[in-house]
C-alpha cells in the first residue's frame, strides 16, 4: 500500500472510531492544531483562549499565526481550564476557545460549550492526552468544531510522533483538505528513516524500569541531532521553522492504524492502572481527588501532588521507577521563555501550584500491578503535598 492509501485508511478508521466527519494525519499533534487554526482563519491580532497549564507546543501554532494566546487558570481537581474564569478573559478580539482534556480528565464541556454558544465562539478540543475519555457518556473530541490528537512517545498510543486533526464540520473539513493539497510538505526520507529506527529501539528496550535513563539519553541524542526528537530546540521559542507544516508519513500511518486496532485493550489497561494507583494510594492514606461522576476518564498518566517534586524527579531513576514531570511550568517544558508568550508568574495561581507539586505515574501498556506498586512505594516515601484541601 502506498503512503496516501495507508494514510487515507488510517484517517477513515480514526474518524469512524470517534464518530466524526473526517480526520487528517500530520507529522505531529502541534501541526494538526496549526492546520485547524489556519483553516479557521485565525490570524494577526486574534485572541485564542486556552488553559495556562499546557505544553508550549500547543501554544506555538497560535503564535506562528500571529494570534495571541490568552491563558486561563485551571481548576485543581482535573487540571482543566476553569470555566468560571473564561468569560472575564473574552474580548471583542477573541476568536476561539481551546478545551484541553488534561491527563485524560475531560474538561467541563457543558460549561465550556455553553460559553461558546452564548459568546458565538467555536470550541476546539485538545485531545493529545485523551483518547477514549467520555464526558456525560460522550467521547472527548466530538463536542467542538474540531479536535486534535498526538501520537508522540508519551501519548495515549504512539506512532513515535504523529498527530490527527478531526472535524465535526463539513465546511472546515473542506478547508483543511485544501491546505493539505496545497501547503503541506512531506517529511524527509532521513526523518522517516530515523523515526523507523527509533520505533524499533523503543520496542526493544523501553520499560518502566528503564524509561528515566532512556529519556536522558534520548534528550542528549536529540540535542546532537542524532535522533528525531519530539521537539527541536528552536520550538521552545515562538519562531516557526520553514518545514513545520508536515504531513504524516506511511510509517506513522501504518503504526497508528495498528495501535488504533488495539484501542479497546489500551483503554481497558489504562483504566485498570488508574484503579490500581487509586487503591494503593488510598491504602497509604493519600488524599483522593473528588473527580466529578460525569467524567469517564482514560488517563494517559496518573497525576499526584507530592511534598517534594524535585526530590521525586531526581531520585526516581535510582529506584528504577518511571515518574513523569508534566507540567514543569505552565507552558511546559522548563526551558520555555514564558514572557515571550505573555505568561507571567502569578497569572494562573492554580497552574503555578500544580507545576510545583504534580508528578505523574505511568499507565501505558508496559506498566503492571507490580510496577505500580513500586511507583506508589516510592511516591509514598516522598509523601503527599501538605495542603490538598483543593482537590
Ligand atoms: C496537551 C498537549 N497538547 C499538545 C501537544 C503537542 O503534541 P505533539 O508533541 O504531537 O505536537 C502536547 C505534547 O507535546 C500536549 O501535552
């Protein structure tokens, strides 16, 4: 099967799984967001509302189009945009609200869609951390006019790198299709070759006990240009690379299609891991977050607020435990020059606090009850953050 057949098959299967009008595959999730924004006509001077607790790669596409990201604080239980704080940030220049489903917890879609309807603003969902999560029985990614997904290494399922834009609106689909035909570039043979090799290495050596060391090595190799990293150094600043607008390769589409076929199993495993963590933490007297009953979450990682985040991250690999650091700062990662994006400390206090306290535990298919027990024992030795009355 050639690239376009494979990609078309994957796009069709993805749209069917979600039950939406259509899907478009890209090199990365951030590229999918760029396509959506460009097709919606977002441009200079427009304002885009989004949570101030995200990855900078989800902000760059806004800035690349010379629009302004407007950050709204999060609520502390699900780490999602606080709907009570959205309206005060809306101005005549606001063109869009982005609802991110953080860690896999669905955002409060009733409240967000209501604001969108009343203010005449479309909603786009950031589903990069959430495939299969449901809000009031409805799948995340099917509420807004569009949504986007990521298949990067750490995401709900992976094709190494990859992104999908999905749309519920036929007219928007036609505009993305036009962009795809006219503006999208193909990934180079070298990039695709390196990605293929990395997928093979990942398959062979990455397990919970080896992840921390592998990540350190991977970052060093990325800096040296020896692997295709998730993000080039230039992407930690608001400057777009000339070949940014890249489509999905056949390698990613083939791998993605295979992963999509295993989605039910992946979801069941993630839910099982979530239950295991909740039980093990509760046994140790850890505070339990009061997650609303209407959320049926498929967590990509299990967030916990710890007493000493620095210590947890610095010592995890010595205990062969996989601990994640999302989000290190309100526009992850820590290298982001926040002021260049208009974010200043204190803008989103709940986000600042979550960045200081939260680490996350792995739920991916290579985790098990045994690795969860080890992680929880380690986290318990660090201890919970002191005041967790907010959750
Ligand atoms: C919430 C969120 N949105 C968007 C992205 C961008 O996805 P990608 O790395 O595939 O571009 C990421 C991660 O990188 C993310 O964590």
